[in-house]
C-alpha cells in the first residue's frame, strides 16, 4: 500500500500526544522472504482519566495479533494508515505482532533488503512500515530490541545502543539483544542484519569515556573505511573543543548501504550511510568525494547533540536539527579545509539549489507551515538556508554570545522534543540579544533582493550608500515584511588598502562593523575621505540574499586583487562574469568581453598556487548563470554561456597550459588541501583548453587518463573531452569502463558525466545508457547519476526545443514513481521551473507534467511537487 493521499498537514494543527510510550520492546524474527515483528509498548495516557482511543500509525503491515496486558483485545479497528484501539486504561502494556516483507520493499523506507543484507531507514515516517507505533518525533521511548536470524546469512545483528546479550539458537539461527539507554523518537531507530567487513577504532572522550568505533561495509570494501574513521575521530574531538559536547554511548557504529535514498542517517549510535558518503579510496572517490565523506561523517556525528539528544517536536521544526547541524558541519569544514574555499563552495551550492527552489513553485519557509509528504521537505531551504539563518544569528549576537546561547539550549532542552522558537529563545537568553524581529527569517519564503546605490561627493569627501530591500510574493505569502539583513561592508582605497573610518548610519551596527538593514530603505555614509573609495559589500556572504550593485569593472578587479575576505574576493570575480553574461545576453558582446578581459587579467596576476584560482577558473554553470533571471530564453542563454566560456579560455590561453603543466601532484595520490587544489586547478585548465585548443586538450586528456593514479584526475580527463564531438571521446569513456566496470562508485561518476555531455545524443544516447545491464533502478545512486544529473545539470539537453529532454525525464519519473517515490519526486523537480522558461518550451514542459499528473496511483510525493507547478 503506497501513500497516494493528498491530505495536507498544518503546523497550526499541532496537538500534544495523547499517549506516551515509556518503554518499547521489539522482537524481529527474520525469515526468508518475510519478517515477523512483535512490539510491546508500555503506554501511559498523558492526561489520566480521559477516554480517547489510542491511534497508532502503520503502513503496509499485516496485523497478526493484538494483546493488552496479556489478554487478547478485540476493541480495535485497522484502517487506512493505522490502528485505532478503544477502551484502554491509563496505563497498559500493548503487544502487536505484524508481518512485513523487506525483500519486496523498493521504496527503501522502513526495513528493506539492500543486496544480501537488511537495513532500516525510518526518518521521517518509515517506522510505521515496521510496526504499529505513534510515529511522531515528540514520543520518546526507551528501546530494547531482539533480533533473531539465520546465523550464516546474517552473522552480524545490530541495533541502537549496547549489545547486552547474544546467543545461538536451534536450526542454525542466533539472536542478539540491544538496549539503548537514551529515550528516543522512533525515527532514530535502526536495525542492520548481514555479513560485513569491519574496521574498528578507539576514542577516548575528554572526560575519559572509552568509545569503540566500528565501521561496517560490504565484503571486500573494508580497506575503504579508513578515511571515514579518521574523520569520525576528528569530528568527535571538534565537538568537544568547540561546543563542549561529548559522545554518550560506549559504541558508535556506522554501516554502509549501497541502496540508500539519501546521504546518511543519524540513528542513535548506529548511523547508516550511503556508500558514496562513507567509502573512500583513490580509485573510487574524487577529492570532492573525500570531502563529502568527511563532511557527512561530521554532520551525522554532530546530530548526536543537535537532533538526537534534543530533537524536533514535529516535522515542521525539521530545520531545528538540520539547519543547525549543517551550520555546525560548515563550521567544522571551515576549520579542516581552506576556509575560503569552504565558504565559496557553500555559497555556490546555495545559489545553485536553494535560490532556484525559493524562486519556484516549491518555495517554502525554513519552517514550513504545511506539507503533504514530509519527505519532500528535506530541502536546500530547510538545510542550507536554515544554516545561513543560524549564521546570521551568530553574526548578530556575536560569537561569544552565540556560544553561550548554545550552552543554554543544551542545558534547557536535553532529552526533549522542541521547536525552533525554543532554540531562538535559548540564543536570546544566552546572548542577551533581542531577536524578535529576526524570527521572520523562519517564516518568509523567497530570497530577498538588496539594492545598493552609491554616490561620491568629492567636494566634501562624502561617500553615501542608499540601501533598499525587497522580497517578491511567493505562493500563499502575498505580502512580505522587511527582515533584518546583516551586511558586512568594508571600504578600500584606490591602491587596495583598507579605509578605516567608521560608517555613519541610522542603522544598527554590530561590534564587528556589520550593518543591519532592518527596514525597506536606509542610508549609510562615510565622511572626510580623501578619494573615492571602493566598496565591498556582503563580505563573507553575510546574508542569503541577492545583491544588485552596479560597480565599475576596475573596482571589481581591485577587489579581486586586494580583498582580504576570501569570499568577497572570489565574489568580485563572479560579479564580473555574471555582468558579462548579462551584457552578452542583451546583445552587448563588446561590453561583456571588456569585463571578461578585466576578469582574466586579475586572474592571471594572481599566484596560481592560491586556492582561489581554481575557484575562479571553474566558470559558473549554465544553471548558475540563469539564477535571478525572471524569464529564461533558453537559446539566448546557451549562446551567451558559450561566449563567456570561450572568451575566458581565450583570455587565459597562455596561462592554461603553463598552469596545467605546473600543477603536477605528488605520487602516490594523497587527499590533502594543497594537492586537491592543484588537481582542481589542473582540471579547470584542461576544461577551458578544450574550448579553444581541442587537439591539445584531447592529447593531454588521453595522457592523463592513461597515467593518473586517482579518480579525480581520471574524471578531469573525461570531463575535458566530454563535450567534444570527436572519436577520442568514446574511446576514453570505453577505456574507463573496461577498467572500472566492477566499481559502482567510480561507474556512477562515469554515468554522471555522460548524462551532461553536449554530444551524448538525445534522447537515444541517454536511453542507451539506461538500457545497460548495470543501470539498476533499485540503486538510487545510479538513477541519480544518470537522470538526476541530466535533469539538474544538462541545461541544453533538458531544454531541447522539441521537448524530447522533458519527455525523457518524465518517462523516468513515471517508471521510478512505481518503485521509489522519494527518488521520483527528486527527479521531477527540474520540470517544475516552467514559470521562468519562455515560449513553446513552457507548453511542452506542462504537457509532460500533465502526463505525470494523469497517472493512476501517482505517489503523494510526486503529486505534491507536480501540483504545485501546474
Ligand atoms: N536526517 C538525515 C540527515 O540529514 C537525512 C534524512 C533524510 N530523510 C528523508 N526522508 N529524506 O542527516
Ligand atoms: Zn542532517
């Protein structure tokens, strides 16, 4: 039974649970083709003496028996989505037994088979596919779990907490009993059964607790767990140093799952990870892949305090744990990576995914007010914008105040299920700041636009800014209010030195000189200046806003050279490129090329060993170029995109080859910041070279592919030839596939690249890839590698004028909807950008969306997205 209900749930309807579950005992009897789950709940009415029925959630369960306090109970109804039990006393013990079929579970939610083993995924509401239970995060319970299974097929049996008993049973079976001392919501429950290879480590917390760290992966994959283990230890130490938070169990387990719907899951004491976020070696993970492993390990570990010890009252509060944990992960990543590169990448991600989301039909506040399918709200808005909101809060209250606020949060709410409001109140209490106006960031959807105009009066030495903020209406939110926007600003003199005179303004300024624009319009000025200064604004990306500020090319070039805030320095280059793109788009090629020449000169004048060079050379994607355009004329966008890329390649022609050759890295491969930067610079050079000197690029790429000792370089070689219509392209891809056919993670990258190639041939080329025997729709990584990449990153292919790109994607959405609605509802999203696409294409897109909407039995997941767009 799949969820096809379109019932809307509202935040304003929240009601506290009628029954609490003090203790939960689960017994799993894992059999061939079916599993029997017996659940015993110690129930207590939250208001004794009342008479309401108990409602338990359940999905796709076959109820075999129901017993209350040892007696068979008949006063109940099994309905759609749950079980209603009448006439219960204030306290009782309720036992149900159900049958489930993990082997047939293709949705990968609840208990499911992942190759030869079984794993769970319960967030947000997968636990109801395991047993009848109040499946909501504000019901916290202590768990004792017994797992019984065949001993040779499932030698390892894991659940949360501590293993308190294990023994052999008759018939070649065995069982293990696990107990988790910490009360938790059921979405943090986990179970794993299988045969694994294991890597073990040790960690001692500051207060002396010995923790055994155990990482599990498929047979033959054990040697790829080393980097994850190192990263885990780094994360544990980091949380002690930066937030004073220690781990609270004797064991920390992580299991790799090949078939997994998302990145990873923070189940208490037993994380389950997508293999792509856990396994790393030079042949199957790129530098970026290593970084993902480190960041995701940190993220899931940090959830132990922000998510597990303190959890969400309801799912509308998801950003309470996700925004905060992403923020902590980002802070961590800024300390272990180059902080400048880390921040640049955060902002690029936000602009590529969150800004479009916030401008499209699925725009929603960081704290949504309604949803149909909760899985659709694990979004860039809840995660990444949620993190930016916390970052702004820290800017407003100061670092020390923020840390005191976090201490108050942990003290007040440990062991509770709370709201975003509770979090903000704790930060206020710890810092003494008043955040009443700030709360609006959680409630309003959309990306604010900040406009800056400047004026220089040489006679008085006065530099004046006029600031303005606007926020366009979004669905259900016609009238927006101004939000407090922290703007970090600095002035530079014409030789690149900092101007230290203070800003004068009616606006509040923080101790660190950040101006808070909290009204529609305001002015800021500086007086007594000797010459016209150069303004840098939104330093460090101090707020998740779009900025409109016309600034002379020479000023931006000066900031590219002189800014000491690395983000702002990178951003000055981006603004030149984006302005050039806009010029070319409206037909002013000459103006655009002049800007790009200023950009190229500034890049060429920079020490190529500086990490920022690799970032600059990685020219914005077409999607990044279209961000902020109200109407998208696809053909014009593609032309302008091409002009910008070629012009940059020509402008840096001399540097590209020299820098390529100079970027040789050490052998054997090592993942470290400096080496990774060199590989990144080399890849970007090769990519640009292909634009202007294809022969040379092909020769270098062939050589690189043949000699590289790591996946990063191999991918750089394939990427460089990926858009070239030459026979070598097919040869190099074939050579890679011949060598790495058995490595799923490496082959995912191979699929990904071809999915975005300009010369792959549409629709036949993509369809051909989808017909390969190794295109397995049971493994979300593979589906995302092909159709996820196609939809999200192959702008020209998706928007083919005759609509075949839309049709291709829609076909896959329909196929996947029947198997795995969560994956399908992610794949469909690129088709919902139709409001911004111009002309016939909008109609063609709509036709495909209507075709999807017409499917009988369409999942609630896909229907919610498609309906919002239609
Ligand atoms: N809590 C997990 C994490 O961010 C992700 C869970 C996503 N769940 C989902 N149904 N999409 O670490
Ligand atoms: Zn998370």
